[in-house]
C-alpha cells in the first residue's frame, strides 16, 4: 500500500508541468437561501457530468481552453444553462441560483415542510458513490426525535435499542450494534459506556447539531473500514448562504412520571467579508423527566439438576424515576482565502446527565425473604470534539484536503459526596426482611416455577404474582426490613482519539479520477468497573456489633407516583411498595462516620485491583481508489483500504494464595486488507442499478482484551467478567445489489438484496462455574469461526401530488427488511471436546424490520404518524447450556405522532407524541416466550412548542 501511495505521488509531480495549460471550473449552486447538494453539472459538448457536494460546491478539472456550455439540473427545480469561455487556470463562476418549478410541485417545494430537505437527501443518495441513504436536518426536525438514535431509526434497514424508553444504539440490517460505525464528520466517534463497547451511545447527541445523516450500507475505500453493518455519519452544520437565526422552544409531559419536560434550541449562521468567512453556531438544551417499570426474573440455570434450571430464584419489581438533561453547543467556520485555498474549523461540546433513582422490590423465593434496594444513579457523559482542516487545489488536476481532530468521551459516576473521592461511584443501599413462614406456590420439589414449567402444575403467573404467604404477617414492612449491605459500583470510562488525515484527488482524465489518502489515529482508553462492598458486623454474626438498622429508623419519602406502579398489567406489585429512604439519607449512610457508628466495614474483594485497566490503540490507514466513467451511464468505483492496528493493554493480576497484585501488559496487532468494488449503472436520469463487493471488519472492544478479570460478589448472584487477550477481529465479505427509482414528485422506490459472509464472530458467552464450592456467573468474549447473513430490503416514499385539492397533500413512507442469519455455536465438555453444535441467528439480529408513516403536508399544515417495528432477536448466547437457555427479545412496535402548523412564514407551532403504542420491551429465556426474564414499560410522552425563523 505504501508503494502505491508513493507511485501515486510521483505520478502527480510528473504531470504538474503538463497540467499548467489546462483549465478548471469552480462554483456553487443554491436556491437563494441555502446551498444545494447533488446538483447535476454537465458540460454539453463533452456529455460528461459532475455533482455538487454537501455544501453546494462543484469543481471540474482537466478542461481545454475555449467556449463551452454548462447545464445545471436539479430535482424539482428549473434547469438552466450558462455559456462561458474557458481560460487557462481556475474559472470561478460564483453562485448560481436555481428556482423551483411551476405547478403543484412548486407549492410543495416552496411551502412544504419536508419536501425541500427531502430533495436534498434524495439528490445526495442518487449521486453518491456508496450505497447510501440520507436524512437532512430539516426532515429530522419534523419527527418527534430529540436524539441522534431516534432520528436514524426512520431510515431503511435500521433498528434501535431502547434504554428506559429512549433509543440509544443503532443496528443496520439487523447486525449487532457494535458492527455499525458511528462517525462524526467522517471520523469514528470515541465511546465511553458502562460495558466499554465501541458503539457510541447516541442518546447523548441532540439532533440540532446535525446537518445531514448519511447511512452507508456498502462503503467505499475512503471510509473507515470498521463497519460490517454499515456506517452512520453525522455531518455537522456548515454556514448557510444567507443570514439565518432560528429558535425553538417546547414543553412536554411524561405520563408515567407525572412530570414535565422542556427543550429549547437556537441556530445562527452568517457570512462576512464578501462571503469569504462563514460561521454557524447551534445550542440546545433538552430536559426530560421519565419513568419506567421493569420486572426482572432470575432463573436457577446453574442448578445441578437439569429439571430445576427453569425454577425461579427471584422476581424484582423495579421503578426507574429520573431526569435526563442534554446540553450541547456546536459550531463551525470556513474561510475562503482564494479560489485555491479554503480553511475550516468545527467543534462540539456536549454534556449528558442521566439522573436515575431506582427502587427495587424483590420476592427472593430461593432465600425466603424480601429485599428492597435503593440506588441513586447520576451518570455523567461528556463528548467533546474539535477539528481543523483545509482544502487546497494545488494544480488544475490535483486537489488536497487535510484535517486534525481531537475527540474525547467520558462516562462516570461521582457520588455519594460524603465518601472520599477514590471511593465514589453508584451507591446502593440494600435492605432484607427474612420471612417467618414461607412463600406459597411451591411445586413438588420445593421450588417455584412459572406454572407451565412446574413438575406438578403448581406455580406462579409472573405478571400477577400472589405470594400465598404461609404466615399472613410476612408482608413487606419497613420495621422488619434491615440494612444488610452497602455497595458502591465505581464506573469510569474514558476514550480519547487524536486523528490526522490527508487525502489527494487527481483528475487523470475527464473519465478517471484517482483518490488516495492516509489516516493516523491514536486512541487512549481507560476503564474501571470496581464493586465496593460494606457490610455490618451484625449481619455477619460478629459479637458486640451494633444492631441492624431498620428502614423505618431512616428518613423516608413517598414512593414516586405509586398510583401507576405497573398499571399496564393491573398493578400486581402494589404489595411490594414501601416508602424509600431519601436521597440525602442515602448520602448520609454512605459516610465514614455512619460506617463507624453502625459497625460497617469494607469487605470488598481483594482482587479489585484487576478491575482497572488502560489501553492504547494505534491505527494507521491508507487507501487508494479510482472512479472511472466506463460509459456515460456506467461508473466503476474500485480500490483497496488497509488498516494496521497495534494494541497495548495494561491491567493487574491477583494471586489468591499470596494475595499479591502484579501489573500485566499484553500487546497484539492485526492487519485488515479491504478490497472494494462498486458498479453504478444509470439506466436513465431517474433509475440507478448498483452492485458492490466490499470487505469490512469489526475490532474487538478494548475491555474485552483486558488481560485480567472482574469479580463481583455484591449481588445475590456472584459474577466474574473475564477478558480474552486472544480475541481476533471479525471480518465480513459483503455483496450488495440495489435498484433505485427516483419519482418525479420527490419520491423514491428502492429494492435490494445483500449477503455477508462472516468469520471470527465475537460473542459474549455466559456460563456458570463452581469455584471453591461457590457458583459464579461467568461472562467472557469468544470467537466463533463462521456466520452468514442474507437479506432483502424494499422501500417507497411517495407524495400524491397528482391528486387535486385536499387529497394532494397526502404521502406515504414505508421501508422493510427481511433478514436471515446463521451462526453455528459449538458446545464443549470439561475436556474441551465438542459434544454438540447449535444453529442460531446473530445476536441483536431481527428477521423483520420495518418503518412506516403516513403524512399530510399542505395549506401550511404538516401531520405525520410513524411506526417502527423490530422483530424478535437472540440477545445473549449461553454457549455450553445451549439454545434452551439463550435470552431473546420479543418483537417491538412503537408509534409516534408529529404535527406542525405555520402561523406565518416565520412562526410554526408543533406537537409531538412518542410511544403511542406504549409497547413493552420484553426478553425471555429459551424457546417459551412466556418465560420472561425482563419486561419494561415506559409510557406515552410528548410536547408542544413553537419554532421561530427569525431571519
């Protein structure tokens, strides 16, 4: 690859003298308000076309001097021509303004809410080299989406993971979330999450920061290759052509929390010094209250007796009742020094605070007790990004661009305030109440089951549990609930990327363009997942210890919004409602003074030193690609990308015998050679056929390469999380065939098939081990050799502008994907011998996905009702126990509503309602969907507001 780049550089130098007498054309296209991407720019004498970029720029090189005619055309706009006399060097045509066509379509473009932005999106898609879908900022603002993940879910073949009612991760074509590359202006974002995955949590990113969202399903060599599922590129705002000042203010209500929310944003952009300097700034705040109810069922899957593995150990009825606050400020500038040189800068400052008090009430059937725990979660996420760069035309044929960026993300907890700074994290207070009698509903073997799993038909309905107490006085009671354990989970994840890149584009002929470049990325990552446990002496039977503290002796408050606790299933857990302690009381409990007074001591695992790690990942990428117009209808894009990755991981090991902690360092490296080929055939101006072969890969998560392990003995189930230094990256050979039919009324019909052949798939194996007579739930990443995925997708966007009057405002938007994947998972005995091979689907992969919406847009009014469906999927694989113990997610369908009305040309009022279907997110164990492992209900929520286009 280095030799190819060197050869390319020598070729450029050798042609510089020859190119001195050649001519080139530059310019911009707009509609008078904003610049237009994807405009056709054709020299009629040559019958060769070019397209404007995202900022409306076009550059045509390698031309001879003389008279030519240029033809400009754009969907929904009047085409125009311009005759010029070319001279040697750069010919700057300035800004050319296109006007909307007359007739019904003109009204849609000029007065419509989404049509103008949809034209831009469809034009970018039509002219893109990759197989790509595009969503523009204007369209995002017309949907009830306030974070980036919620917006992306509207695009074809996309599904999202919902976390307490709000989307936070994106999957493309049903592939695992980590296989979708999340980019910001072309660079993969750093990621700091609880588990340390590479998939950036997008609930922290507000939509006001975004100009375009580009979803690439088959990438080109100039894109980052870590993208098996595809890549989602968030393009930040650039300066507009005319002065712009927009403001938005809204307020809303969450049904389950019974509390309000508000959001506001402002966007300002302007150009100065005869349009040489452009700036744009966007600021937003979004404060939303939320609440969810979740039932979690723990099964006895580590039982020695096979028939007892489906017995229920405990049922947890928990309520999340919190507030999420997003504050973001972003901006960019560009300065056009002259026709050959442009410089730019971009920044993003984003703070996301997720305050999440959690109240958990347990039926602990296995230990014949009640448990109540209260934790105060204050998760703080910070994302900062800054980039500077330039674009330069060195000679008529040669263009260069470069950039340097620094992107950082952190995720941490920093409570309780009374603890030393090195002992802070997520505080949890746990209270237990031992029964005098017992819970009823026990089967003939003395255990409790779902009725359908019970050996003699005696069991429970987990959505309507009747404990059938053998002693009627054994009700949950604050005077009997005693403080048994205090836990602090220390979570601190930090990810920092420093990136430098250089790209060269050489127009060798009027049919062939060559592009090459390099990128250096230096990643520094640190992580901590440390459980601290504090126990009272009385709970351990230590003589002379202070008595256990009953919950009734502590300051308490009313249970939050108790009237609708699990109201979706007729409130079966009201008998588990007790008034929790206050936040201030929780913070008082977690203090050295309280520990001393009540006999609490630190009983944290001696191996906790192994829970901290840091790593460095250096990536050197190079690529070379060519774009060749084989005919006036056929374009070939071919090239290779190479990414060399070197990883160094540092942690510690613990020797239980000597109790010694020793540092450990592991190094690894791997190379990804990624050939790619795209063929694009334009049957006519409105129909494209595309075929592509690409090779992509997925890097292991850095915590998965941790050379040590994390032991957590604070819960009812003891857990071990192990790294795996032998993990290999996952590779995929991807084949795509896609057809696109662009309708004349700003619509689109697409259909395509895709196949992925996958090797060294990484999955999280869950198993059980007995260590020194104690059962542990063990999680460890492992490679599986091969997997495959085959899918079909189809979509239609259609406006019925051919209908007259009122009916002409209706439209539909529908897309669906049908996907089938195959993954073989081998089971092993104690000697390592394969005893069975199970066939399943890829985790997180749904067989059916669809997005659908019906909209109306006319007379200053816009209405849209949208549905999003994600089919069933396997979520967690238990390798040695087999498919009967995999955890799967049920299908989920959500419905949202949005409406706008223009009071004037500058003022619009809007309404948004989310989650009209109030569908629960549910997972189950094995093959019986009734064997629920967790079921979570959020609620309907929405807002009303006003948007003011000041300038």
